[in-house]
C-alpha cells in the first residue's frame, strides 16, 4: 500500500511517517518547504503551497493521511487566527483540487484526516461521543467544524473518509509535556483555572496505532481519538510531578491571570473536554496506555 501524508514534518507527522515506513508502507509526503523535500528518510517528498501542488504526489497512492495545519500553541492575534483557520481549510481545498486534476489516473480510495476534540463545546460534566450535535460558537469549534466540512468534500471523488478527533497528545518529543515538564521539574507545576476541567489525552503510541488501524481496516466516519480514562487537569499535573519525582503543592493558577497573559488562547488550558473513546474500542483498537500515570511515566519517567 502506498500513502500520501500532509503535515509529515510536524510532531505527529514525523512519528507516523516513521511508523508507516517501518510497517512496510511506501510513503509520499507534501511539504511547503523545498528544503524539506528530502528530509524524511525512506519517504518521497513533494512540494505544495497555498495555490499549487505537485500532482506526481498522487502517483499509485491508495490512501491520503491529512495532518496539515498550523499549531494552535501560539498567541492568537487576529492575523494568527486567520492562519490557524486557513492552514486547515485551504490545504484541504488544494489537496482536493490536486486530486481532481488527476481524476482519470489517481487510485485514491481513502482519506484519513486529523481533526480535534476542540469541535465539542467546553463542558465540565458532559461526556461527548461522536453522535453529539455540533453547534460551533467559539473560534476553535468553528475551525474544527469547518475543517471537517471541507474534508467531507472528498466524497465527491468517491473517497472513503475517516476523521480522527484527536485529544491532548502526550509525546516524549515535545508538545504539551515538553511545555509543562520544565516548570514541574523546578517544583513550580500547577493546574490552570480551578483544575477540574476535563483533559481527554492520548499517548503518542496509541495515536499512531489508531491511525494505522484506521488505514488498514478502512474506517469510515468520525472517531474520538483519546484514551479511555480522561482526567481532570489537577490529576494530569499530579501525574507529571509524580513521574518527575517532584513535589506538587502549588494552588491552581487563577483563570483571570491566564487570560491576561494568554488572551483568547487561554481557552486551550481552561476549557473542559470529557470525551468518550468507546467507538474506537468497538472498532477493535486495544489501548496500550489507558492510565495517565503509566502513560506519562513511560514518556518521561
């Protein structure tokens, strides 16, 4: 099987590309930087940007894995909010238009696209499954809602679509743990807000495993890609302190201070998402890491 990956040079993309090559897949990938065309060993790079795509990237490809999108972990100025949105919507449109340009010759049957649990509203009590009605009101909800809507357009080309709504990704190579472990290591770890907000997390190994199963089993539909046991933020920070063998005694940082420092981006740490992984389990995926302490200890303990 031959795959095409967008966002292959990002945190998730690099790990997934390496795993797929190890599993014996042929991999093409798209990059917006010509200097990165040969940067992933064992994979074939192709150039694309905001208005063009090298159509050779689709040659003999059976499945597209769509991960492209600018990080949300930068201050949300008006200009950068536009980039967060356009990097997801425009990249999806360019990808589809590129596929249409080789309509008579492409072999693409499946698209597995990243999405995010940020499509759900912040709620401190409700546990969301994939059947929840979506009525976007916040910036992040609208971004993910419109992103998924754009991905659905691939159905016009007869492509089967799986959308993986990814939670808080725990990785040893960066991401949220890379940010949080520094103050925690110094004994300054603390929850944000009141610390009761739900954190639906997933270990990188399980994230990659779910992508692989979705590809091999030709999943179709929406799937919450989170571990079975979400925790509140206080428990997350406590588990991190435990793995680093550091004390955890500081009170939570008040919400108003976080909002002053981070502005609208503070929603990323103050919003609460309790999300169910039952559908992924029903589709046959067995989690390696369902306990937050074991997951964090494996990554940085």
